[in-house]
């Protein structure tokens, strides 16, 4: 019985992670479309910062995967969910202000495309 419950928890956990990453991707895509339609550089910068935050969040998760589990704090699905939320918050904080500089690079590239579309 315990193994079937843990199997269910794993399936729920996988579905939660997939829906969170899809939500972040959809947010980026929606903001990017709005920025392109309205030719709004502020929205384009917001989309660039969101993409940087998604990248940093993925980086934190991959870093966590390299740490061996000791079994000392085996919190199950709840621990994993709260870790994901914590990493999202870390990524949000790390990308505030000037962030890591990725948003500025992404913005430059996307703004070139925005200018080219408005001219064409």
C-alpha cells in the first residue's frame, strides 16, 4: 500500500512540475506577443527578465540535483513542492535589478527583431 501511495505522489509531483514550467513558458510567450504587437519596449524587457528568471530557476534545480540525498530530511512530495517554490523565489530575487545580465542580452536581440518587424 505504501508503494502505491508513493507512486501516486510521484505522478502528482511530475504533473505539478510540468504545469509550473508550462505556466512560466506561457507567461513569457504572452508577454512577448503583447510586446511585439504593441511594439512596447517595457513589456519586451519584462519578457526578457521573465526568461532570465526561468533560466536561473532551472539552473538552481539542476544544481540541487547534484547534491546527494542523505535521507535525513525525506519530506516527500511536500518537500519537493516547497523546494520548487523556494527556487522560484531565489530566481526572482537573483534577477531583480540588473540581474545576471542575461535579460539585457535577450532584450537586445529581441528588440532587433521588433525593429525589423516594424520596418518590414
